[in-house]
C-alpha cells in the first residue's frame, strides 16, 4: 500500500472508530430490549420486533431527510466556511421538527398497518402500544441526528460516542426496572420497554447539547438565529439532498420490515429466530456503517478543500476497510451459528431456526459492507439519488423472491433470507457502478454550497 493510502487509512480510522463505537452503542439499546423481553415471553419479543421494524421503516425517512445537511456541513468545514456549517445546523433542526409530524402519524397507525401486512392482530396491538409510548421521543431523535451530523462534519465525533455509552447504562437500568418491576416499580413488561426507550431517546439530544455547550464545541460554527435560518431555499436544499438519503434508508428499512412480516407468517418461532439473527447482523453492521459515515465526512471535507484526488483515495480506502471487517463478520456467523442464538433465548426450536439462517446472513455480510460504504462515499460527494435507486431496484427483486422461496414455498425462513441475499448483491453491484461514474466527475459538479 502506498504512503498516501496508509496516511488516509490512519485518518479514516481516527474518524471512524468513535463513530463505530457510537453506532454499536446505539444498536445495543435495541439488543438490550430484545435480551430482556426474550426472557419475558416470545409474544413480547415478537411485538417489540414488529414495533421496531415499523418504527424504523418510517423514522428512517425523516432521519435521512435531516441527514441532507451532512455533505453541506462537511464541505463547508473543508472549505473553511464556518458560517455555512452553522446555518446548516439551524436548518437541519427545523427540518427535524417538521419531519417529526408525519413520522408520528405513521407510528400512531402501527396496529392497522401491521394487520394489513398480515400480522396477528393481538401482536399488532401490542406492537402499537409499544410504539405509541415512544411517539413523544421522535423530535428528540431527529434533533439528535442534526446535532450529531453538525459535529461529525466538523470532525468532532467523540461527544456522540460518550452520549451513546451513557444512554446504554440508562437504558439497561430503566429497562430492567420497568420490564421486570424491580425497585418497587410495577412489572410493565412490553410497556416498560416502551417507556424506557422513550425516556432514553429524549435524553440523548439534551445530553449532547450539554456537552457541546459545556465544552465550547459550538464556538466557530454557531450564529444567532435569524431569517436566514428559516430560508425556504436553504430548507429545500437540505430536503432535496436528504429525501434521497431518507428514501434509501426507508427502502432498506421497509425491506427488512416486510421480511419480518413474512417471517411472522411462518409462526412465532420463525419470527423470533429471524429477530435474533437480524439483531446480530444489525449489531455488526454498525462497523461498516461507522466507516461509511466517516468516509462521507472525509470525502466531503476533501471536496470542500478542492482535493479531488484525495477524495477519490479516501473512497477507495474506505471500501477496502469495509470489505475486510465484513469478511470477519461472515466467518464469525458461520463458526458460531449455534452459540450466538443461545445468548438471546433458551427456546430450542428458535435456536435451531436462527442457526439455520446464520450462514446465509454471513454470506451477504460482504455485500452489505460494500454497499453501505459506497453509499457513504457517494453521500459525501452529494450524490444521494443513486443509492436510493439501487436499494429500490435490489429490494424490489429481493422481497418477491423471498416470499416465493420462503413464505409461499418450502424453504421456510431460509428462503426469505436467500431472497434478501440476492437483492443485497444487486444493490452492492449497482452502488459500485455509480461510485465509479461519480469518481470521474469534475470537482465543480461535486460541490454543494450552503445557500
């Protein structure tokens, strides 16, 4: 590896590892809920799984829209435009507040949506209760996304990591106390998990804002609110870039939500096995996702600094690093396919189902790492439409194929996952194709100025 590439790898990893730690910590919030509820009942586990699947499929659209500020902040920082980074944060917060409204409505419709998707009405109602309890936290989650993007674009990634670690401790304590009725509290089970999740999500942006204020991290990239903060063209600029990011996240989230629905058609044990494997791959996925977020910042900073060759090098190094960590993941899932499910449950049929599909999940880990890192590189360059289209095309094939092989065929749960494997391979191939085309574009076509 040449010296510039080694230097880029060091720079990328310095930025990536706190983001990876943050992503893993936030993912662990859901894993802890699964671990706790898995010891309550299979019904409680399934209800939380379906509630979270529907919640993420809808929240991701709003979250991605807010992330339209990512390349604006990163490029402004690389260019030395502190004013542009500051106004991007203010507009991102406005977009977060506006996006909370449709997301809240969608969460309120959890029960009829799940029933319409063929889920058991009783489990759908329980999932709706879980989501209703979490609705007040939606603007806080989207506001946290804006604050975190503003900090990351300026290469300040450790504050979010410390918040995420602290929230895990809070979530474990509240979940344990409210789900099982400890410390004199009533035993609320699934409702306790919903209340704990809401409280933790509301605390996240407040804690991050306190760190920013206390550490003076706002200095140099903050300005007083004025009419420019609410400028419709500026808000539309974030929305224009962000809606494609949200669409990508939503397509992917919806695909996994529909896969969970199909697993639910096969019965409660199949859904529980699917949920366990999904949590395992989602936890490891945070590693390449952290690399992707770091790559987005690096590419955006370098484009802002007019270093196009450096931006191309950053993208190549990030792709190699993402593929390497996912090869490790794939080997782990194959070798420990029986041991890993036992961390979640003692139910033997559920363990057997999870063990049967873990090798399939391992097989597409490399594709998953490739596509998410490629998406991060494209996002840093402001090219957000291609990842959305790639996910739409890939999963449009994956879901019918999974339904045909699994829910309607004889392959069962494994058939659903084989369909997802094919779709993800298509997504990864399309992303690499568009990334190659983007790398040939001149600098002027990749710049995004804060309007």
